[in-house]
C-alpha cells in the first residue's frame, strides 16, 4: 500500500511531533510527515521539524480578524501539502465546523484525559481534585464537539497520593509518546477508519472509550 502523507499542526514544544517523527524514521509508520504547521512562530516543534528536514509553515492567528478567516487560510495551507492524514499535536486552537468537516475521518487529536472525562483544559489538576484513582490519555478522531470525537486508543496511569499536576503530566506524556505514533501507524496501514460516530480497527467497531494500551 502507498505510504501516507501527514501534516502535523502544533502550537508548542512538539514532543508528540517528535515521537511521530521518530516512528516514521524507524519505519513503523507507513508514511512521512510532509509538513509541520504552527500558529506560533516561536513553537519549538518547528525546530524539531527543521532538524528532521521537514517543511514548516507559520500561520499566525493574530493576522486574521476571525476564526473563520484563519481556518479558511489554514485549509489552503494544509491542502497545499496534499495530506492523507492531519495530526493535531498540541495545536491550541478551537477549530471551526467547516475545517473539521473537511477532514472528518482524516484528522486525529490527542487529549490528556480518559475521555469523555475532562474535556478542555487543566485535566491533570481536575483528576487530582476529583480524587481519581486512574488518569490517562486518549487519541481520538476530531469532530465538531471539543475533545468529543470517537476515541481510538487510551492509556491509563495510576494517580499517586503525592501527585501534583506536574508529576501527573510527566507520566501522561510518556504514554502519549507511545500511543499517538501507534494510532498513526494503524491509520497508515489502512487498519483504522471512522464510521458514523465510532472508530473501526481491523473491521471491528471499537467501544466508546476506544481500545486500551497495552491491548
């Protein structure tokens, strides 16, 4: 099967981007990253991309007077790289419905909670405040509902008595760097699709919370 082309959207350090770059270089993902796009010129992920010889593009939201105008131009930039899959890796923007619909079933996001718990921000502190025993991370298809698309894969970690939001985040990041490249690998092997409001892996509908890593 033909290798896929990825476009990765970032706003920050790009640690998940790096995990996907490494997986591509190891040959685990049947494809390559065609471009990395950031809404922030100082995002360190741009430097990671340049070091890997990947094209970069900065499209600042501050240059546009509306979310719709920004996303319209963002779609043009994405399409110029002809991707099979768009990967959100810490892209701190709420997307407009028109953009989401354009890439439905071909856009992934990673969120630091066990969805549907804790959509939005400050997930680690919210898990601690709720006295949860377990916390984790989810990879999901993107839909118009914020952090609400079909979950593909989750990894769980225990919440320890002395955890802070920072220590919890560090352990969640370790799991992120494992499961995000794995999901991209599944997509690159044509094993993963989105049907209606659920994810399908190896022609089997995944449960609402997705598969669990390790399976």
